[in-house]
C-alpha cells in the first residue's frame, strides 16, 4: 500500500489573500505513478469546514429548504437565488452544534439528533473545505421562529417547505442546482426517509 505522504513534498506556501477566506499558492513536488518527480503549483482556498442539513418530516412527506442570493452563482450567470439545504461554517463548533444553530437561525426550526449522512470535499481541486451533510427529522411543533438568518452576515433567507416529490423533481430539472442539496435529497430518496 502506498503511503501518499511519501509522494508529496511541500516546497513552499505563499499566502495570496486573507479576507473572507484564505487563498494560498502552494508549490510541491509530486511523485508520479511511474516513480518520476514533477513540480506542481496549486492555489487552495480555505474558509473552514462546514455543515448542512436536510430537515424532513416523514409524516407529512415534506422537506425544509431555503432560498437565498449567492453572488458567485450570480456572477457565473445564475441570476436568481439558489434553493438549498440549510448550511453554515463550523467556525469553532463541531458539526452537530453548528447545524443545530444554523437550523434555528436560517429556518427557525429546532432539530434534535441530526444524523450524519455524508462527509465530503465539494470542490477538491481548489477548495479545502470538508462539508458534513446531515439529515434530521422535524415536525411543525419544532418551529421556534421565522428564520431568515442574520442581517449582519448579509443573509436574506426565505424558508421553503416543499413536498419531497417536488423537491426531487426540482433537483432533476435544474431548479435546484446546489450540489449539497442534490446530494442530500438523493440520499433521502435512497434511504427511503420519506417513503410512505
């Protein structure tokens, strides 16, 4: 079995920017499969790890999603808000604490016992973030407020409660085009979380 650490030699890391996240230029030597060494340069963007949750009500066959403006998607040509699962950066929290806090802030719902579905790198060619994806049951009585996020963080979030079948259809026809949301909706379908 190959020890990949023996095949990577970090030569230099230069910080290019530190604003909302940290952008580094990394120079490293990489030992190729044929044994030869090749010098490579890659930029990596680090804004920390995150967590996301698909809140679902199996009794009513519904899911809670949010709709919000995302500048990078707008800049890429998607000129309408994205429909997504609730998500946030871990900051100093563990993934479970983070997602419980985000669910209350963004969706106005208290969730108990979120279940880890997947932990994945979402764009490993340049972004170091690992995203912890959860599913969690909710009921109408779990509402604690309107949600909407924090104005101070630039959030302007609309909460959507949709039939699961409609959300799945949206994930196929492009109305939902956020990767973490598509992954969690399809996870819920594969696991039969909303089967009646």
